[in-house]
C-alpha cells in the first residue's frame, strides 16, 4: 500500500486512500444513525487491518470486536482536512477540501497477510450473526480495501475464505462482501469502475480478476438501485466491487438510513 494510485483526480499513496475511504465509511454509517436529533442504534462497526505478519483491530481503543456506531458518535475525534482535485463545471481543476474524522489509522509496513485478516473477519462476523440479538438484522456488510497484494495464501485459499464470508447470514440474507480495489498509478490507463459484470474483468490482470471472484454478486433486490451508478450493459449479474471509486457511491445502494454527500 506504499505505491501510488489515482483517486478523485489526485495522486496519493494507497495507504492515504485507504485512510480516507475507511474513515469515510465509518462516518457515513454514523450519519445514517442520526434521526431527528436522536441517534438510532442501526450499526455495529468493526475495523481490521493487516500488515507485517498479522491482522489486528483498527479500533483497538474500543476492544477487538464490534463497536456500536452510536458509541463512536459520542467520541468523535478531531477532524483533519484533506484536499482532492475536483473538476468544476467550466472544466478547470481546483483543490477541494474534504473533512476526515480519523477513527482509524492505516499502515503500509511489511507484508500483506490478507488471509489472516479475512480469517479474523470471518470469526467476528460469524460470532455477530450467531448472537440472538442480531439474527433478524440486516446482513453484514464487509468492505475490503486492498490493492490485491497478499503474502500469506494462495489465490485458491482466498477464494475459499471469501466464499465462507459471503455465506455467513442472518435471517434477512447473506453477508455482502464488497471490494474497494486500489490500482497502481501508471500501470493501467483505465477509468474508475463500479459494480462490473464478470466478463469485464475476465481479461484483466490476475490480482483484479481474483478480487472480482472474491466479491459478492449483487442480490437481485438491490440491482434496481444500480441504475444511477452504471450505464446498463449486458444486464448483469454485477459484482460488489469498485476500482478507485468513491465509498459513498458504494453505500448509496444500501437503503438503511440517510445518505450524505461526498465529493465525486
């Protein structure tokens, strides 16, 4: 995650983009809990990082498992400002500020033990779904922010554990495994992509093809919500995957709570 990627017309390290995206997702989920000046207990949040030799909780101050979004809202950290390039209506480019609340900090040191991170995720999500208080809840959303690098497993093993994750369920359905894939700047001259059909990634590099295979298929019930994000192609099925794309666009198909704005 030390290499560079292009995100919102801005060249940043993948670590920086991971920091922006992870914290924006957490803040977006907290915002969706707000209802008429009252916080509703809509979400439990866990954040797992993996680097070096192992995985670990990125919300370690709150423990190793899930934390209620309403608890995080009560202890919101001091925000920081990050500038991303934005194209104005007249075609000129400007540096637009975005506010980021640093709930988690990202690391890009050492190896990338992806399998260990997914195994920890599997354990946490399994335990959460088995809890009687959660059995009838909206199924888990698993956001995997990655550049595709893995140092501790064969691609077949990654496909197997992602299959296990996608099949963890509540009575409302299976978990949705969403991949936010960060490409390396300069390697591919490709536009941002969101919710691709399988054939679009069939001829891509192996990392991208693997990330596509690991991601969930979008459930039929959610497909109507894709129309504002993608031009209709062959009619699906679509993968829950985005390449260098805004996290708010990913979340916009999930109809729980309100939707905040984010610079696109």
